[in-house]
C-alpha cells in the first residue's frame, strides 16, 4: 500500500498511457471454437479492392422476435468487422415502415415484404419484415437477401443457416459490384436449344452478375474451328437442351474451347419426352436422342445413358384431372415418378441450403474412372428408383392412381441414380489420337485445371411460359410450388467461374446454440425464481460477511 501511495502519480500516468494506446492499437481476439467472428482470407482480399466509399443499408430493423434480432445482431457484427478492415465501408440500419419507404420503391430494389406471425402472451399478430440489405458503390447497387429461402426446415434452422450464409452473401455481392471486369457467359444457340422465352428467367439472373450473350457461328449454320477465337471471349459456355445432333467439327470446336480452359455447363436430354405434348395427348412415345455427344463426354469422365429415371420415394406432384362429378372436372395432385425431386447432399457449396430441385424425365449418369479428374455428385435420385428403357410409352394413366398401388414396388430396386455431377481437373481431348486433330493448328491435347458440370435433364433450365409470359425458373404454375432449379444453376455458374475460392464460404458451418424450448416451458418457474432470489441472496451473504469482518476487526 505504501508503494502505491508513493508511486500513485506514475501509476495514473501508466494507466492513462495504456488507455490512449488502446485507442491507437486495436485488435480483437476470436475465442469461439468455430471462429465465427473471423473473416476468411478470401473475404479480406475482396475488401481490399474497395477503394471508394461503399454504403450498406440494412432493412432488418423494427420490433420483431428474438431470432430475427439475433440475425440483425450477427449482420451488424459482420459489417463492423468489415468496416474495421476497410474504413471505406459504412452501414445504416433502416426501418422501412418508420422511414415511410413505399413498397414500390422497395420492390424496385428487389426487396420483398415478408409477413411474420408473432404469438405474444396468447395474442397472435402479423408484422411486416424486410430481411434485406443493399450495397451502393460507385453508382451501382446490389441487393443482398439476409434470409435463406429453404422449405422443410424450422424457423430456428432457417435463421441458423442464414447466419452461416451471411459472410458469403455480402462478400459475393461486394465482389461482383467492385470488380473492374465482369466475367462472360455464353449460351450455345445453334443446336435447337431452349428458346429466348424458355430461358428468360435464367438469362435474367445471369445478366445480374455476368456479361451474357449468345454464341453464333460465323456462317450462321455450323460451329467451326474458326469460331473458337470468338468463343474464347466467354469464360463459361451454357449448353441447354440441344435437340440437333452435333457434327464432328462442332464437337472438336467445343472440345478445344474446353482444352483452352473454358468452363462448361451441360444440361442434356438423352431422351425425347415432352410433358407439354403428354398433357395434350395423354400418351407419348419416348425415344432416345442421337446428339452424337457420347464419345465427347466419355473422354471427360461421364456417360449419359438412354433411359428415364423413375423415383418412387421422391416424385414431384402434378395437377391432373382424375374424374368428373356431375359434369364438373375433378382435379387432384398426384405423384409423377418421371419427375424426381432431388435434395441437396450438402457435399458441395453449389447445392448447400437449396430448395429441392425438380428434374423432368432425367437419364442416369455413369461416372468413369478418369485419371486426374475429381467427380462430385450434386444430385441423385432416391434408393427406390427404376430405369425405364426407351423407346417406350409414357401415359398419364400411370399417375391417376397411387403409384404404390398401380406399380410393382419391387421393380424400384436400381438404387440412387446420378442426375447431376461436377467434374474438376485436367481433361483429355476426345480427339487427341484422332486424325481430325492434325488439321488444327496448335491443337491442345490436355486442358489446364478446369471444371464442368453435367446435368442429364435439359428442362432443368427451362422456365414455364403461360400466355406468352415467362414465369420464374423453378416455379410450377399448376401447384404454385417453387423449386431450387434457378439457384442451383446460378450457383453452378458461380462455382465454375470462381477463381478465388469465394464459393467455399457457402460451406461454412457455425454452431448455433439454440435454447431447448421444451425445457424453457417446463422449467420456467425454476429459472424465474432462481434469477430473482440468487442476486438478493448473494448480496445478503456479502453484507453479513462484511458486518462480521467489521465486528471482528473493531471489537
């Protein structure tokens, strides 16, 4: 004590110095086991590109339940850390209703109102929330959804997965808005692929993030090797439901595009079976397409077999007329085993946390043992799958009664069948040892490290068109259900064109320590009394001890 009194002046100066130094030298320690408050190296690299003021507006403000307050808190914590790393970033918390922002203005920014049911003290009410953020930078803007739209999960799981996705959602938007050069995506249009209206929704999403345009042959007839320089301007090529056989010259042109490092997204129908035709005629003959692509895809590591996958466990439901009552048509939702519904395996950032994807008459894919090429199954059918050979008839009568009653369940014994696969590595040219290669100057036999995705369903990229108006991709007009087709394809392109590892952030997993609701209800009184009496009891005990020490000291 004497030492402290003697050097009290120096101690005060030392404390003041430490306080001042803490304002200059600032750092944070993340002691969480999952490092939830530590930004990735990829995120820091993207933030370094922000060289002018960037303003973030968060519309998640208002009086809403605790789980949304948690989402708000996690969002602000993330932006605080981004702001600490780059002072050009600032943010505002906005209550759209309090600020009087019209719904039309919000809709123009891509912000949609969500209605939330809140039960408080036995009274149920609905409140409006806007779980979005907008980013403004150099005169451009992007909207960031803060909530993951995924069906079949609880509200707590939805918030937990949304928190996991926050860093990716923000940094992906910042990456796109701050890039000096957007990457380019081309779509092949010479093989009777999906038309403009059928691709409208998918194309609209692509345009938001990439330069996008059609790949036309110079002679407007057939792709030739002379078209390769113009194809190379595109970083990725989408081949969506071709219905015209590829010539050898077209194939070698695409092959050399891939050997030059071009990414490809294949959506291939191996069987000609159209649902629109079936709904009109009630019965169609499904037969195999001869696209002349088997040898090309085989050399890269996959083979799409002829046949149709029928999934008994996870069929899509369709609306059909099942009878009439006094002349009035009776419609019902019936299972349609030819349209498998596939769920994410959560083994890839492409498919994680997506709604189920609907496939239409898909064919089974075989993966081959190709040295140097890694294959990741993105989507597959359920274990209760059969394969219907072609040519064969498909009739709506199969759906008008329960599949369990009308079909032999024992025949669904083919196990899971691959419908979408990612391939990464160095691909070998299909023409490396063929005479066609000798006619091409600077022929490339092996590609650099490359990626491609093959889907055995061309309609996965087709949006429905009702009365000449395209619907959002994945929305089924007859049932009103939205599937995850659009998000899957956009994620597929993002992954193919991701050179910095940004998509890996979608695989981030955080431990959300949620409260046990059942225990809360059962032990509510216990914890209320404990929290009420424990502080009072502690103060009483402390007071008694202090009085006892005082009496002992002065008596």
